[in-house]
């Protein structure tokens, strides 16, 4: 996504020549969002939760589209100085084609590569954890019984840029 929020192109699908575009998610995308959401999560967000997130000036949301078809989305909110990845999902029929990666790449472009990002993920969600680790997120602890639907723990992950200019403590 460009700084102006215009769609960017271009992420080649592994399986073909179709081009996926990444653009701001809008209210008119919400019917397709809810369809993906309900097929992706055991405790899906309601329409009201999406409406609240989209209305926040401190949030941004990104859509991955193939023409008019929504293939995935991501929602990120700013708390104090840090970005919180609130939601990401890809249509089950379009997974493992790089769309989740494209959404995270668009998030870093929009929120800034130097910024700090955090998220919670179910301990059982190996797919998402593997994706986040690829993008530099690291586990920082566990929130016990964070998920109300089944009492599952959440892993808290952070992506922080190393302080490249800071001197490394010698001998430690
Ligand atoms: C997590 C999710 C967004 C990933 O989307 P995606 O488009 O399939 O991700 P990508 O194709 O970009 O995958 C990038 C890498 O992530 C890892 N990954 C993704 N899915 C994986 C899986 N099912 N098992 C293991 N690793 C996986 C792999 O390292 C993969 O690279 P590879 O395909 O070259 O092996 C998708 O699985 C999803 O929507 N899940 C349901 C919703 C969800 O759990 N959201 C996260 C909530 S915290």
C-alpha cells in the first residue's frame, strides 16, 4: 500500500498470474469480511466489532482483493506508541498463496517498519505463529485462559526493531 493509501499491486500468486491488490478495507467490504471471519474463527467477531474498529481514527485496515473478491483482511490499532494487530484472516480457499504475508507486508508499510507491533495468538494456532515468526514476531509470554470460548492460553508476541545504533555490551 502506498503512503497515500492507494492500492498497491502487486503480489504474484504462487499458482498463477492473477495479481492481488492491497488497499484500505471499507465498510462495503464487511459482508465479505464476515463471511471469511465466520469460516476462520471458532469465536468470530460480530459486525459491531468490525464497525467499532473501522471507525477508530487510531486504526487502519487493509483488504487483499482479486478484482471485487475479498481474499483477506487485516486490522491494526494504535495503543500509545505501539501497533496492536487485532485481526487477520485469509479466505480458507486462498491460503498458502502468500496473501497473509502480503497483508503483513502492507501493515509494515502502513504502520512503519521501525514501529513496535504486538498481538495475541492461540497456542494451538501453528499456522499463524509460523507466519508471525517469519515477520520477526517473537513470543514474549503467555496470557493464561485468555480466550473465553475454550479457555485456551494466548501467546503474546512482539515485533521490535533492534536498536542497531546501540553499542553491544561487551563481554555479556
Ligand atoms: C494465519 C493465516 C492468516 C495465514 O494466511 P496465508 O495466506 O495462508 O499465509 P501465507 O500463505 O502468507 O503463509 C506464509 C507462511 O506462514 C506459514 N504458514 C501459513 N500457514 C501455515 C500452516 N497451515 N501450517 C504451517 N505454516 C503455515 C508458512 O511458513 C508459510 O510459508 P510457506 O507457505 O512458504 O510454507 C491463515 O491461515 C488464516 O486466515 N487463518 C485463520 C485465521 C487466523 O488464525 N488468524 C490469526 C489469528 S491470531
